C-alpha cells in the first residue's frame, strides 16, 4: 500500500483518526494514574490528581488492567519500590 493510498483513505474517514486519538489520550491518562497509585506514596500525589473527579474511574480501569497482567509484574513493582526507598 502506498503512502498516497493511505492518505486518501484517511481523508475519507477522518473519524477514525479522532477515535484513535481519543483512545490514545484515555490510555495515557489511565497510565499516569496507575503510576501515581503504585509508585507515589499516598499524600504526595500532585495537586491535579488530588481533587480529580476522573481519578476513581481511571484508577479502577488501571487496576483492572493490572489484574490482566502476569502476577509477577506487581511483585516486580513492589521490589523496585523497596529497593529505591519509595
């Protein structure tokens, strides 16, 4: 498939680009919340997360995603926290 055909196909269906961009932003938001939930100690999270109305939803989505991963991932994260004194 040439680049020219790809561009033409995207021009016919711009809603796909918007949809994929929205999904990408959502996944990034979930990732940020999961990192702060797992690594940053309670009470030391940034101000933009303290009063966030979306944090519980994003946190729950992140926890469901972590449960889908192999169990040794959480043990690895805990080991990193202990080693680095976080």
